[in-house]
C-alpha cells in the first residue's frame, strides 16, 4: 500500500489533504479522486449555475499523478 494525497479545489472550499490515504495503487487513488467530485458538486449547485471543480492526486513523494476537472454550466431557458 502507498500513501496518496487528494486535494480538492473549486469555488466551494479549496482543501489540502495533509494526512493522505493508504491505497493499493494509482488506479485506486484515481477512483477515490473521482468519487469525491459528485459530493463537491452537490455542495456547489445551490449557490451557482457555473462552476469548475478540480481534484488532484499526489503520491507520497509529492508528484502530481492525476487531475480530474468537472465543469458545470447551467443556463435558464425561460
């Protein structure tokens, strides 16, 4: 198992993961990062129709190994 640090950035609350997660591999770290995005979006939706959320994964050496971005563009039609 290796330690990964997942950081979330966006309009709601940027956060720094100082403890990290023990995960079996890079693929598991990617999955954990992607699992975090819907929760971030749910917290943001009531506030606005336009937002961009970013989650990054760093390994135990501080190397950036994965980034995912989720963009929301809402538009009223009435």
